[in-house]
């Protein structure tokens, strides 16, 4: 299943989010086929691609709403997923398989230097997924130690990773104000009064202070989405993930949501936005990523991305949407 | 003839008093069975839902599945006989055993209702809760269950109404304990021994069942309306 699995580990210390060798299967369907990418503080990343290419799945893996099948997700240099041994050469070296494969390679290639043999052994183990056997104590201990010293609980990470959904997902059983204060109060980030004050301030900022005590069912789509955005802001997140935030809106409401997002971008918020709004990607994004068939086909600054696309599929895609 | 007999039952203090006593006992049996059923139903539903996310709940979920399958796959009269004359054949314990049987029986149906209610809440609600950093349990308690409860009130109301009528089979086992010596169904048979008109005693007892059921229907409607107020447009 792992054959040809391309793996590389980017240790990028100033990155907010590091996605390393991400694979995602739904049953037997391979939806993400080795995605690696890092998001730096202050970046605004737009993700575009055809329907079904895996954009949402990729975004939802970043905050673990979907569990990656292989690969690792790092947030602020903390590991959110189990350790993927294939991403760490020093862990592979602790395995019995490594000793066997390396001995064989050295014997077969007397001309190899130590480093050559080491590299060849590791890439052979990765390529053929050989780490399935019982690997013994030192291997297990290496994984455990690595996990223990780097792991961050997903619930804690999600407090700092906000998400805005296509269908808003405001809590139907709670008023607008309660929608906003529930998480910060329940997680102990703010006291009840503090949270309410902050929520009212945010509502005033988006011109919806009079809606504080109504239930979501009474709001328009644009109002719901703007409230969903400020609800995410209540947790003081370090990054906001948007999954097609304007796709479910009537055309006349798209503008109000996009302009709030632009405001956030100007305030320096780190944003990852899956979108079909090419205008927004051009204007706001500092980097655009094209996902096609579960891999990143091209990523670049918006100028080059839209001006001189290189990938054939991207050219084709852009000619259809622009 | 029929009307005379009905009038005789209603006007005879002893006969109608007997029926009311039976009705009271039926209600008491139902209330306790409902409480047991609700408790079991919520617990079993939570175990089954939790098992979708947690490995530790897998084995309890298998036990819960066996429970709901067996209970829903066999007649309640058989379950009653097995409990009263088999598992809990303790002298003077018949009524308790019967209440327990009805509760266990009801729990299986209630758990399925609650599970369906939880599953009927949009997945996006859970995702939004989790994405804000709330734990699974908190998301369940604060967001999903309040919405699920509203969805399942009609189904649970129906289940309770069915249970009230089901308890009539308790008269088959001749259960007596303390003040509960007969239910409404048994009282109707006793009254009939004096009046000797099955139709007359049946109509009076039936009207009493119907009156209680009607009150229950009204109560369900009222609760539904109060809970629904929040989300009305
Ligand atoms: N929970 C799931 N179970 C099974 N298959 C899924 C699941 N979620 C997504 N998929 C499949 O994975 C593929 C990628 O889905 P994804 O939602 O990531 O695409 P997308 O790029 O966001 O598309 P769109 O632009 O339509 O939103 C699709 O073929 C989809 O059917
Ligand atoms: Mg999508």
C-alpha cells in the first residue's frame, strides 16, 4: 500500500504548521497521496483545485478533524499525530530491519561508503515499507521517547487553530452570544463576563451587536458566516482555516464575508483558505497552492501562480475558472 | 343493557374505586419502568456512540448490541415469564421483577431512539465544537444532546405510551406486592365478575387507558413546543 511513498521531513522551526508526508485513505480510496507543506506565521495561503481533489481533506487533516493515515502534522513545533517512523531516519536506524538491510547492501556493494550504504538502506526500507515486523525494544523506545517529548493533545492544539466551515455550523441550540462564549468559557480561556464583553466588541465590529440574543436560524447566510468567523476569533487563534467560506452563500452576501476576511488578513492573521474565489486568492494570498488528485502540483506567489503557471493541469484549470 | 351496566360500574363506588386503584397501580408500574428504561436507554446509546471513537468502548458496545437485539427480537410477554418465573423467581418479588422487565425492555427501544436522535444532529455541529477545542464529552453535553433530546421527544413519548399499555400483561402472572395487587387490566376482569358484561367493563377500563394516554400525548406536545421555541424563525 505504501509503495513509492515519497517522504521527506521538513524541519522548519519558524513554521506554524508543518504537514509532512501526509497520506489519507477513506477505506481503500487514496485521497491524499503524500502532501508536504509548511505554513509560516502571517502567511495567507490560498488552496485551489478541482472538486474532489482533496482540498477539504487536506485542510481538515491540519486540525485533525480527519485522522491522517500516514504522515505527521506539526503545530508550533509540537506533534499532533502519532509518530510516522518513515519520516525519521534516526528512528529507522534503531530497527532490526535496518541492520539486516544495511548488512545486505554493504555485502552486495563493497564500493559503497558508510553514508551511501546508510542512505540506500533507509530509502529501501521506506520504499518497500519494511518496518512492519516486530522491531524490538530499542525501536519501540525510540518512537515512544520521540512521541513523548514532542506530542501535543489535539484538543489543546485546536484551541489555537480556528476553523470556518462552508456551512457555518453555528450551534443551533445557542444564541449568537452563547455560540461565541461557549468554547472560551468552557476551556477556561476567559471568564464568563470577560468573554461576553469580548464577544460584544467583536459583534459591534462586524455591525451585528443587535443580534447577540437571537438564535442562528433567524440570520442570513452572510450574517451566519461572519459570526462563525468572529466565533473562531474568540479563542485568539494563531491561525484560521477556511473551507470554502463563501460557497454556500447567495451571491449578494459573498462580499461582506470576503471583506471581513480581508480585514483579518490586513491585521496580520495567519490564514489558510480553500476557495473558488480567484479574485480573493490573487488579491489577498501571499502564496497559492494547486492541489490535484491528492498531491500539490504547484505552489507559488500569486503573481507567478496566475501569471506563468507551469503545470499543465493548472493551466487547464485556470483557463476554465478565470 | 350495555348502558345500564356501564352506568352501574361508574356509579358503584366499590367497582369504580377498584378500577381507579388498578389505574393508579398501572401508572406507578409504568413510571418506574420508564425511569429504568430512560436510564438504560441513555447509557446504552452513549456507549454505542462512544464506541465509534474509542477502542475502550468496543467490548461494552458489543454487549449493548446483544442486549438491544435480543430484547427487540423477542416478545415482551416471553421476557416477563422468563424474568418472573425463571431469573428472578423470588417469592413476593413478582411486581418488582415485572417492573424491571418492562424497564429493561423499554431501555432497548429508547436507546435506539436516542441513538437515532444523536445521529440526526448535523455532523457539522460536532465538528464545529471539536474545532473550537471542546472535548468530545463537552461537545456532546453542550451541543449535541440538547438538540438530540428535542428530536427524540416524540419517539420517546410514543415508547412510553406503548409501555403503559404493555404493562397490562402483568395481570397474567398474578403479581402482588404491598399495595400493588392488580393493575387496571386485572381490575377490569374482577369488576366483570360482578357485572358479567365484558363489553361494559372493557369500555370503562378502555376509556381510562385512553384518558391517560391522551394526557401523555398532550404532555409530549407541550414539551416539544417549549423546546422548539428557541429555533423558531
Ligand atoms: N468521509 C469520507 N468518506 C469517504 N470518502 C470521502 C470522505 N470525505 C471525502 N471523501 C472523498 O475524498 C475525495 C476528496 O474529497 P474532498 O472533500 O477533500 O475534496 P475537495 O477538493 O474539497 O472537493 P470540493 O471542491 O468539492 O469541496 C472525494 O472523492 C470524496 O468523495
Ligand atoms: Mg471541499
